[in-house]
C-alpha cells in the first residue's frame, strides 16, 4: 500500500495521464498522431528524480507544473507545445489520485477476502460451542462462540461492500481544464474524457473539480472499514485477557513481546487495528470538512484530500493485514470457554445462535 | 425534523415495537391472540407523561425499562407477563431509532427534491450566461454562470442518493434478545423479526446489536449531504460579496438583518448551512469512533449514537430547508455578472459549459 | 448544567448585557443617568416569552434583534433610542456565552472537587494493596491497587486545572460594535468595556469577534476532561467484568438494571462517561474547524460555536456527575483482588507504588 | 521539522534515553560507574541502520525491543545485562516523543516570532488607513486596515503562548517500568527519573503511561495554532480576490503559478495554511479519542499518538513557514483599499481602531 501512494507511483500515473490525453486528442483529430506518439513515448521513457520533483511540487503547490516543464524540455517543439493542452494541474492530480484509489481498493479487497475466509472457518467451527455472551462488559446469556466472530465478519463484509461500491462510482477521470469548462479541447471534451477514462481504466463523467462527494464517500467507507476491523480487534483483545483466556493471538516471530516481561504474549495485532480505529475517524472528518469548496476549484480544500485519503488507505491496509494474520492463527481455548461458562452459572442454551450464524454466512460471502 | 426525534415520537415508536412484537409472537403461536390484542390495545391507548419517563430513562440508561414497567402496571396478569418477552432494551432502542431514521429520511428527500428543482431552474436559465470562473479564489476563465450551480446541484443529488441507499439498506428491525441469540422466541426468531419488520415498515435481518456499520453509513451520508449543501452556501456567499454582487439571498421578513446596520442584507441562509457544515464532520467522526463495540452489546458506543444521529438529521434538515429558500429566491444581477467579466479581461468563451450542464442535469434528476 | 444553557438563562444574560452597557455609557457621560436607569429597570422587569423569542431568534440568526425590538417597544423614546447603542448582535451573543461559560465552569469545578475527594479516599485506602497490574490488556506485574485510581485522579485534576485556566483567561466581555472598531462609543470604548466587564464579572480586553482561540481553548480543555473521566470509566468497567470482579459500581435505584436480565448489575455510570468520551472529540474538532473566520466577523464559524460548547459542557457535567457517584460508592472486592493476583503468579512486589501515589496526591490537591 | 521526527532522530533520542538511564542508575549506586560508561559510550558510537530497525520496530510494535537487542549484542556481558534495566518499551517511546516535542516546539516558537514581527510591521503601517470592514462577508463599516491583521496576529500569539505553556508542563521524562511501579529501580525511582530528566532536558514527575492529558493538551494547542494561522490565510485570500485586490501574496519563484493560466498569481501560501486548518482538527480529535486508555498501559491508544502528534507539528510548521513568507512580503494596494471604501459609501470613520490595535500590540509581544 505504501508503494501505491509512493512518489514513484504518483509520477508514473501523472505521466500516464499526459500520454492518455495526447492520444485521446489525436484520436479526436486535435493533434497529429505522430505528435501524440512522441509525447506518449517520452512519458514512458523519461527519467525523473522523484525526490527533486517532490520538492519543486511542494513549492509550486502542484506536481503538474514542474513535471510538465521537464517533459517539455525533453520534447521537440511541436509535441512540447501540444503537451498538457486542455488540462489543468488539478486534472492531473485528481486523476492520479483516482488511479491510486483504484489500485489501493484492489489491494484491500484481496486482503479483506482473506480475512473473510479465515473468519468463516472460525465461525463454522465454533458456531455451536456454548460460551458466555457478554453485554455492557458483563456476563449475560450463553451464545454460540462463533456468533461473535460471525457478527464481526458481517460488519467487515458490509464495510468492504460499501467501499467497493464507492470506488466503482467515484473513481473517475478528471478533465475540466482551468475553469472546469473544457475550454481548450476543441469542443470534444466529453469524447476525450471518455477515451482517456477507457485508456486509464477509470469511469468517465463531467468535471468534478469542486464537487468532492466521491472523495468523501470513499473516505467514509474506509473509516467504516477500519472501525469494523476495530470491532474484531476489540473482541479478540478482550477474549485474550488472562482472566478470560478464551482466545489469543498467534505467536509471531518478532511480534508481541515485551522489552521488560519476556513471558508476555501481547495482542499486538489488535493493538495495530485499535490504534487505526482511533486515528481514522478524524481523517474522515477532515474530508467532510473540506467539502464546501469555493467556486470552480477551491483553495485549500482539495489540496488537503490526497494525503488524508492515503493515510486512510494505509491505516486500513495495516489493519486488514494484521487482523487477517490474527484471524488465521487465532488460538482458541475450548476448556477456558467451558470453564467460564460454567462459572457464570447461566446454563448453556445458545438460543438460535446457529441459525443466525448460518444466515449471516449465507448473506455475506467472502 | 424536531418532531421526528421528539420524546413523544420516541415513545410512540417504542409502543409500536411492543405491539408488533406481541402480534408477531401470536402469529407464530407463542402467545394467545387475545393476549397480544390486549397488549397492542394498551400500547395504543396508554397515556405516558413524556417528561417523567425521559427522566427515568436517563437514570436507567434506557427507555425500555420504565416504559415496560408502566405497561405492565396497566395490563392484566397474562399480557403483563407476555409483554416484551424475547426482547431486550436495545432491541427497542435500535428499532425506534431506525423508525426515526426512516421518517427523517423521507422528510429530507422531499426537501432535497425542492432544492433540486429550484437549482435546475437557475441552472437552465443561466447555463449560457458568460461569467467569471474563479479558481483558488482568483479570476480564471469564463464559465456559463449556471455551471457553478449545476455542480453544486450534482453534489447535493449525489449525496442524497447515497443517503437514500444507506437508509434503504440500514433501516432494519432489531430483535436479538439479551445476548443477540433470540433465545426466548421459541425458535421462531427469524420469522418473528420478519413479521415485525413488515408491520413496522423496516427491513429484516440478523440482530446487529454490536455491528453498527449501518449507523455509520447513514451518518456519513448525512455528513456528506451537509457538506454538499455547504458548497452551495459557500458559492452563494462569495457571489453576494458587495465587490462582486452577482447574486444575493432573497429578502426574508425577520431574517438577515443587522442589529447595528439596518441597511445590510446578510446571507443568513448561507450562514446556517456553513455553520452546519462545520459541525457535521465531528458528529460523523463520533459515529465512526463508536464502531469497535464490545462483544454482544457494547458499553458506551451504541448509547452515543442516537443523539449524534439526531443532531446530524437536524443539521441536514436545517441546511436543506434554508438553502431551498435561498435557491428558490436567489436574486441574480446579470449586469454585475457582465461587468465583472468585462473587468476581468478574459473574454467570454465559456467552453463546453452548456454541454457539461446538460449532461449533469440529465444524469441527476430532481 | 441544562439550566445554565437554557433559553431563560440566555435571555437573562442578554438583558444583563444591555443594562450593563447602558450603565457604563452613563458612567462615561455618553447618556444621562436616568435614561440608563430606565433601561436597566426595564431589563430587570420585562417579561419575555422564551419560546416565542427563540423562534424569532432562529429566523433572524441572532437573539439580539428581536430582544432589542421588544425592549424598545417597552421603553419611552429616549431610553429606546439609547438602548444597545454601540453594540452589535455578536457583542450580546458572545458576552452571553461567556457568562454561561463562567457559570458552567463553576458548576463543573465543584463536581470535579467531589470526584477528587472520593478518589483520594479510594487511593489512600488501597495504595498498598497488592493487585494485578495490567498492560496491553494482559497481566503484567503487581501494583498497589490504589495506583490505578491515583493515575486516573491525576489525569482528571490536570484536565480540571487546564479548564479553569482557560476559562479565567478566556471568559471576557465582547464589545466591539458592528465592525469591531467600537465606532459608536464616543471614544470611550475601552473604559466602557472595562466597566461592563466588572459589572458582569468577566475579564476585559480588545474585541475578539473573529479571534476565537479562547473558545477553542475552553472547548479543548473540556474535551480533555471528558477523556480523563473516560479513563476512569474504562478502568472501572474492566475491573467490573465478572471474570475479574475486583470492583463494581454501586447499586442505584432505577439504574443499571436490564430489561431482560433482572440479576445483572450493569456499569451504567461508566457507560455514560464512555459514551461522552466518544462524542466529545468531534465537538472539539468542530470548534477548531471554525477558527479561520472571515474578516471582522465571520459567516458560519462563530454561529456554530455556542451549541457545540454547550454540548461539551453538558457531556462533561453528565460524566463528572455519574463518575462522582461511581467513585463515592465503588464496591471493592479485596478477596477477588487477592485471588486474581495469586492466579497470575507474578508475586506481590508492588515496587514504588506507594511512593508514586503519595507524590501524585501531594501534587494534585482536590 | 521533518528532521525532528525522522527515524534518525528517534533512534538518537532512544540511545540517549538508555545512556541517561545507565548514568542515573550508576549515580544512585545501582550499577558500577564503569558499566554505565560502557553503555553510554556504546549508545554514542553504535551504528544503526535506521531503515532495517524501523521494519523490525513496526513488527514488534515498539522500537525499544530491536534497539536494545542490538545494543546488547554490541556490549560485553555486564553492561549488556545492566542495559535498559528498570525501563519498559513505553518509557523509551514516550521519552523520545517528548524530546521531539521539545525540539519541535523550539522550532515553531522561532518561526512564530518571525510571523509576529512581520505582522507587527504591517499592523503599525496600516493601523490608521481607512478600509472597508466586512462582516458576514458583507461590507459593514470602516476599519483601520491594520486592525484585521492585528486581530490575526493576536490570535496567533495567544495560540503560541498556549502551546509553549503546554510543552513546558507536559514535556516530561517517562520512567515507570513494566507496570508503572518503578519496580526494578532499587527504590530509587524518583531520584533516577529526576537525574534523567535533568540529563535530557525534560521535566520530571510520576510515570504517566496511561495518563495522556499532556499529549492531548499539546495536540490541542497545535490545532488551535493551525486554526489561528488559517484565520490569517482566510483573510489574505479574501483580500486577494481580483474584485477586491487590496492585498496579494508576494511572488515567489516556482510558487503560485498555474499550469494552464500563466498570468495568475495564486495565493498558494494561504492554500497551504487553509489546507492545514482543514486537516488539523481531526488529528486533535484522534488524540482526545485515545484518552480513555486501559489500566497501567493501554492497547492502541498511546500507539496512535506519536504519528498524529508528528503530523500536527508538521502541519503547524508548514503553515507558520508559508504564512511568515506571506506576511513578510504581502503586497498592499492602498489605491484599491481607498477605491473599495469609496465604493462602499460608508464614510471613513474608523472608530477606535488605532487604540484597539495599540492595546493588542502592547499585550502580545513578538
């Protein structure tokens, strides 16, 4: 996930944008094919010092200006003049961000699938095992031990489904030009945007420079996913308390030790996921705060989004990854489960736990 | 919207829950029909002092306990014993909340429709009127004056669509019993839940006591809607600056005056919407923060949700309402638009503004 | 605390503002003494329908306009003309808010003192009682049982101290007039503000219409206090888990029961405090978000503050109150403490627990 | 500021912690002086691959474990055994964080001083220049042009003062050992902590592993500072609108250009500060959310803090830096100020602007 949002990836996507723009303009007859080819070739072969460019981009407030400058310097006069025509910096920045969102979403989906499978195995195995159900942190009534994990799994699946839908709807090409009117695209703006979208693997549509509900939607979905993973982490960490001892995280070389108490097995995976669930809500709030952006392209709002969205994807990725490891290797102590249930003195009637679990597994596939 | 979340409405929905539960249990043969009828009748006719009940509910941490106590006192022995059987306090609280969400969502949808219509009229009228397009708060290139409102309108429509989808998917009956196992429903839990859902006009499904992604989804969608309305308010308030003077809010008796400067026409509607857009993101963050709830039913997390969700609906309702008034009565000064464009010295080529506007209006119906 | 922020209190403070302004202007020779007396007398005796006024205030976007109108209607010509002179709506609103902050701060301080005393007693009694220390939710090494409460107490005391300092520095009179220049105060603005501050029991200083760091400071301090109380609630609720059983909330008539499981003793006080700690951070974020206010008096930013600050005070008050009750009546099970320590097999060496506790108690008086 | 929070700085501080601990233990007679010297020497000379260590630290969930392992491998037996004795991972992590906070605070203070000086010059020069005062984004009454900047300056100064006070009170040594009882420090814990604090330039006090109000206080103060800088940026960006044209950012090579409109002078400095003011509130909320940490050392809460606090310092540093540049080079157009005032038709009476400005400058030194 770090690679997805790296400077290298950002530059690669920005070059792909310029190449796609040139090709689409050529296809619509606005520039000669060989000029577009020269641009596209240059975008593929040019060597960029990522560190140096990042510094200039930070100063300019946009990546596009120093990048386009470099490309122009490397191109003959005609393609240099045709380069970037019809586009504005934010067109590049937003399209790059959406290409990263697309890639990040695919990564996450694959990890979520793994956690779903691992939890399904746990749920199926322990659906009928009587255990203490706990409410308001107090012993309540018996449940099937697998029911709690089935609930966590269903929450994660619901969150993942929402995220996929938001990305499918929101990951669109941005092509509006300086004021969002597609003024310099020879009246072919919609067609050029559609060609570029196809080329780059994004959806198409009207410019959305100051209309950021898609970003907010994707960010919210990420925040919900991190929270749903936090629910699983909360439950595992409570089960792992020594006085309960019903489950504990798998031992991992180099993880979960204590610098002062060598014997401890700390729930370090849960720690990562819980930590993420504390950090994510404020990041989502930042994306929502930025929505009332000014006029055709705002000041400060959209520039705040990319690092925040990247942080959310990184938190989600870290959380999914550790909790997949935890779910796959979770050590269940059936004797402790039975002992605690016996001590609670609440019988062993697990009600309709199994029916509920089956319904949830049927509804929420991996 | 205040009525939707009033104590009276809360009590009415809670009584409807108990009546629906009794009827559903009777339909599944768990209790005699006439006993259920007595319960339902009592739920319809009982007089409750809302203020008094609210105080006891605050102390008990739940409405259900004092309400059920009152009903039991008003019922003969058999229905008193059958009342509430199989349900827990949170079943009542969550179902009540979802009935309020449903009602609130319908209210909002109707107001959003009005704002969409008002903006459509504005957009159509001014789609081709050349005006200064502004980016980063600087004059940039000409746009069709209607384009900016078309963008705001599309953002609001996207947000409204998301909210409707979240409510349709998330507004579900809650029926799980004390530990979410439907332990006291005679093995008929799924059927009883389905009957109650039908009776109350909600969707059905497995219990979701500690699985709150639906709440977070609805709350996020509300936050996005408030932000999208804030975008419109931001633009109107900037246009209304005296130095621009391209638009101003309609004069409303009793609104927008100044206690010290009688001549001013303040953008008070925009103020309400911008104020809401500052408050909403933190409320959404609270809902996300509460997601990692403990075990079968958590401590503190779900109890935080109802007032926060109500606040979000109230902010959204206030914002939609004022901005509908603003959109309907917005006074446009075409001379000022032309004067500003002329002063900017950027020509009058509005690019593909009209095509873009038409595409957005076609995609986002009212 | 509800009374402090009620409509009645708001109106009473607003009337006090107008009276103080009239008296101060008279003292500086800007208006005849008897005219000021008539205004002051009217402010004391006028009967205001709070509900009706609130509706008009909501429409006007400010309380001052309809209130001043009512006062003018009740006054003879000369005092009617002199009334409110030199002030703007926000002067009234901000001064009222600060009078409420002052009163709310006093209320909170008194409650915090009680929680400090109750915790001191607990800490002193159990400072040397060996108990399981727990880190990352795992048994770690022995601690003095009182140490954990000493830490919670110190956090609350630190938060209370910060809040008192913020209120002392921030609770200032607002008197700037329409554009913050004190244009209509006959060149005596500073003197009039100082007199009014003295009269009303606030600090004085320059106008601060669009400079809201004091509000943000008070709000942050409240958020920290709510979090510090949440720390205590977290610890009590974990100790009260049946498998640990080291402490439990006192039984309170009408509180902590379960509608489905009559035998349960739920940690309902902790629930209130934990719920507050989930809600407060987003409210603080809203206050911070509103800081970049426009020009002399902003649009939307300051209008968002009063309800958010009131919510923060209400959450803090609720949290302090329930946790004071919990701290005073907390039931400690020394046998369970000993049993758990024995089961942990980590000895009974509590290190320097007692020394640390003593140092913290000495530093943080009640 | 990036250097302050770099991996290299983190490792250097962690090594300083271990050296200071060894020296302090020697001074209290718990270990031979030459053993402590060997440890201290090793901490100064050891070469650490920062990248490699960071990976292991990420896996272990703490830096201390792999770092201590490396040091032990590089030391003879006796110092290897004595190393880190009495400390736990969080002791290292928290002390390192506070050393970084101290350094970061010094950096910020110096930049804030520069912005204060630059604004003082602006304020003094234009205190008496009549200009349009604007409220609710509408022309209101005349002000001295310098008054608006005096207000922004006072807000920044107030925020900087709060931050300095929070750091002075909160930047403390952490030394508690595994469960916060200083169990392995031979009964000399307080003395050892005091020596280490002196050695490292921090304050001393009781362990504060799960008592994080100081972190929340520092974070809140940073959020308020970012918001106060955002107020300045908001005002500059509004003044720079072409239709007003009263001020504009200085031209900076490589900054503020447009990839599509070469003639534009974008307020890129304001953009950076406004973007920061959108991001900071959610980060503060995360710190507040983490306050209710579990027991002696929590799970997830404190681990979330360091990256969030670093982000806040980075946002503040970026914002202060750009706004200092903006303030120093701000181009004021007196003709435009006069023209706008004339067009507003509100006279030129600036009330007590100069008096207010003088009072604020006197109170808030640079």
